[in-house]
C-alpha cells in the first residue's frame, strides 16, 4: 500500500505511553516547571489540572518540543527520546490539540487535513484524496462536513476536526488543551465520550488539560495536579474527591465568597428594556433580533449561548458600537443611544470581554485608564478642560488598593498588568460610584481561581446594592452560579428563558445547540 | 465613403485594443501582488520594481539584442527587489507597508540613475501575434495585433487560480496568508514562504515593467509608468485576491482607460480628458459599492496587515 500519510491510523492496541522524569524548565531566574514526573500509560485518559501559570502549558510544550526542558527527560513507550521540535514529537506519534483552533479558516476541512500532512504531493489529486478521506472518515466516530470552509463550521465541529486531524496524521498520543472551553455541555460530553471510547479500545492515549472537575471525574482515569510549577498530587480519579483536587490546585488561598443573594424585590423597576431590536451581524448576512428583554434593578440576567451566536453583536448594540436597523433601547424609561452623556446620566457601565483590547488604551498608564469615566469632569460635575493629574493619581491609588490590583505603580502602562489585574482595574473603574446598569461580557475568561472568585463577588455585591446586571457568558457554570434568570441566545435570537434556580442544564444545552 | 473609415465602430474597437494593450502590465503586477498578499504581506514597492524592471529589460535588450533576455533579466531584478523587501520584513516590528514605500522610492531612483545611458538607444520590441489578418480593415488588424505577454498573463491567471487550490505550494501559501500560527503549528516557516512569495511577486511586477519599455509605449524614459504599480495593489483588493478576477479587473481597467483616447480618435474634441480619469472613478465607485461598514472584507487573507 502506498502510504501518503506518515502512518495510516492509530491501530487497535498501538497507543503510545509517555513518561516525564524530573522535568524542569527555567526562564531566567523563574522556574516555570520544577521536577515534574508524570506517567501516562498506553490507552489511558489522563487529566492535568492546575491554575493559570501553574506550569501546565509549560509541561506540555516541553513534551511537544516547543520548549527544551532545562533538565529532565521524556520517554515514549518506555524508551527515552530527545524531542527538539514539534516535528520530532510527530515522528514519535505525539500530537496536540490547542485551545485556540489551528485550522486555517478559509480552507475547507479536506484541504486542512491534506495540507497538514508531512508529505504532500506537489500537485494534489483531489479525486484520489477525497476517496481516501471518505474511507478514513468511515473509521472515525466523528461526522464532520469536509467540503465547507472551516470558518463556516460550528465550534464543536471545529474541535472534532482538530482531533480528527491529529488522528489522520497517525498520532496515537494526544494532548488536549482545554478542549471543551468553546463547546456546549452536550457537545463536550459527546466529544469526550468518543475520545474516551478510542482510549478504551487501546488506539489512543490522551493527556487533557482541563479546569472542569465534572469532565475529569466523568472521563479521565488518572489526574495530575500542578501548582506553581510543582506536581502536588497525582492519582486515580476515583480516589480523589472534587474538593481534594480543588484544594491541591489552589493551595491554602482564601477565596472571596459570594455575598448571599438578596431577594429581588417585587416592585423592582425595569432598568434596561429592549423591544424589537434588529441589527445586522458581523457577516452582514444574518440579523440579530431581540424582540423583548428587560432587566430589573437588583437582578442578574444571564445570557447563555455558544460562542458566535450573536453575543458579541448584542454587547456591541448595548455599547453603541453597532447601529440598530430597527427597534429601540430604553434605560430608566428613556430612549438610550449609548452616547457618553446618556451613559453618564443613567449610570450605565460596561465590562466587555477581553478588557485590555476593548475597555483600555493598553499603552496608557493604569492611572489614566482608571479615569476614563471621569477625566473630563470637575469635582462639581461640570466639564473640565484641564486634566487634574494629581486628582487622577490620588483616585487611582485609592482604587488600586480597594480592588487589590497588583501593579508596580499607578503610572505603569496597563498592558504590563496580568489578565486578572487588568480585569480588576476595569472593574474598579466601572463599579465605582452609582451604577444603575452593568453590562458584563465573559468577565472571568482565562482568569485563575482567586481572580474569578473576587470578580464574581464584586458583581454579586453590585447586584445586591440594586444594580441591574446583564451578564453575557459562554461559561454555563458561571451563569448558573451568578444569575437570577438565564436566557439562551441562539443564532441572534433569545430563544429560551428560565429562572436560574432549578434550571435544567440539559434543556439549556439543547436550546444553545439550536434545538428549540 | 472611405474604404478604411469604420466610423463610430472605432470606439469599441479602440476600447478593446486599449483594454488589451493597457491591461497587460496591470495583469502581471496584480498577479504578482496577489501572490504576495495571499501570503499575508503587502508589497507597496511594486511601482519601483516595475520601473526598475522596465529599465533592466530595456538595457539588457539593447545590449544583447534579445527582448526575451531583457524580460528574464527584469524578472531576476524584480525577484531581488522582492527578496530585499521580504528579508527586511522578517525582522520584528518592521512594517511591510512602510518598507514598501521606501522600496518604491529606491526602485524609482535607482532605475533613473542606472537608466540614463539607455534613453537614447532603441531596443528590439517584444513580438506580437497578428490575429486580425482575416479583416481588410487596418483598424481591425491593428486592434487584434496582440502582444505575446498578454496571452502569457492570461494563462498565468488561470494557472494561479488552479494552483491555489490544487498544488502544495498553493495551499501552503493560503495557509500562511490566513493564519501565521496555524502555519507555524504545521512546521511551515511563514517568513520563508512570504520571502519567496514577495520575490515571485516582484519578478512578475518586473515583467509588467518589461512590457512597458519593450512593447507599449516601447521606450525607456523617466515617465514610463503612470502609477500602474500602485493601482495594481488596489486592483488586487478589488479582485478579492482571486487571480482570474485580477485578470478581468485589469481588462476592465484597461478598457475604461482606453475610453479617452478612443473618443479623441473619432473626433470628440471636448471633455475627453475627463475620460482619462474613468478607470480611477470606476475603481472608486466599485470599491464603494462593494464595501460595507458592517462586515469585514470577504476573501481577505487573515494575516494581511490591512485586515489586522
């Protein structure tokens, strides 16, 4: 048989095993990985837990040859190997599925698969390739359309295609880096179930980086936990409780606790009301249609949905970045067009996703960024022409200590802060003073436990003080924890509403996936 | 009635002939730029490359007596210009657009400097294929006397269209242009691909220049280019990075460009100057009509600094 691929397919019982011994990685004086030894036997499903910066990605990058470990060794199938580059890793049948998609958006699935091979013929015979791909897909548990550009696929399909790509390349040891972060619960379960099936049949070994305990307990055999570069625990998943794992992961850090939820008053007034709002989406081909939505004071309304179903556009509509083609938005009973004057008069505040890009001027100082809402006002509320540098600095210092923003100084550029601290700074700016309406989008994406707990506590505190909160999030757990009501957005429409207490995740997931 | 007077038929005929004559350099420059931009980089220096190519082709044709050697020499010179651009752009924090503008000025100045001795001598012209011999009208014969480079350009646009989909280099080019990270993850070196794509783009742009000095207008002087190298960059965007569309856009551009001279030739004496602006007005109008404030440019390579 003429082999065009490196190896045809992982065969039954040919899964690879790996073992790291005393893996250590130093960047200058900083030790990112400290003497980590883990063993992943062939055909097992191993989970790797740890907070941001705990060394998970350093470890897998050392395994994959992106980094060269300062000391320590790696064995594949019991033999020590030297892996100098991802290409070397590939020859040992090690593959990785990244958190961010590495598929090329404008190429079709088939083109993506073929071009990723090590040996591609100079002229591609598509008839032959298609036949072989169809044959290959027969043996795959996943069903994915291969003739459409990847940019048109749903997130779940892309993630499956990423995995299929690795298998197509003949990899029999896969590292999955938070593979379910963009999937619905149902998609995630299906995908992990299929992968689990492949490990059970002995064709594949998996090392999965994850933050989600329920996935780990449901699908993984073993778990290793990293904290600050050290291996702090490892064992069978069955022997460890979720609380044990969490404790090992975060150490003895005191997490901020959520305020207990004050009940929503019967007479709570409507702060935000959208009626018959229409706006074109990003592609200009579909429309965002919000028929009716109201958010009352002292409640959190969560908007659930799979990434790319109009949440971004919805947030842009509310922040005035996307013009309406019809409908109207009211805040506190009067029409709202998101001008600076209206925002100020109605105390509307925003915490957009990726705050460094969307809510900050990255190269301006922390103190300047903290004054974006107030720099043009005098103390008595009239328009100011001259900036009061001293006042800005004083205010910034107070906010920095109040919101525990870790920074070298208030005059360092905000881009120099870590993600969690940027988010804290934006919260400090947006939650200071009277807030009638707070619009928050994915506030905890990519942050570690203590930052997440802190930020959620701040939002809950604002809610209890009477702020109306609209929370757009792709993290369903977050929505269930924070919201009073959950509304599902799918293809630009609000399709389902439920009180958060006692909500059925299955039903929410089905609506998110478009079954309604 | 005069046997050779074809009256108002002269206008469409002149437009056709003009389209073919004027579009040829646009075809080459825009195909070259399409290759470069598909790799995720913009080379604005093609105007300089084009003029330098025109000078090189003319000089080599004068010295050797062979126009085709001139074209080859121009391609080599254009590739060198592309390599310089690509080489500089691989350094961090270097902006490809700024380098392109610098390279444009460098190419223009260097061509004028080296080309001084070649303004006087005359070079052999590139051949053309007389397709109009069936007609007794000299106008038709003249209009259908089509240069060889036009056919090569047409074939090249079809070839590139096919190659972007069906060859390994084509797919690699698209991967690099769409996502630098994906390319790296595949073990492709994006800088090398872009270097080669810029070199190839430069050599094609230089062929456009060779056409100017060796066929139409067919002489070498400092005013040889009227901005073809710059307009081609706009044409590529207008053609949405598709080689066949590049070819058609170049034809359309050439055809509207021939409108002014054609009207003049049939005796319109007033206002025909306005039609000299027709290609630019048309380009503006089409770009405005096909753009939208609400969505991103479709078909644009994702790694292009225009779309970042």
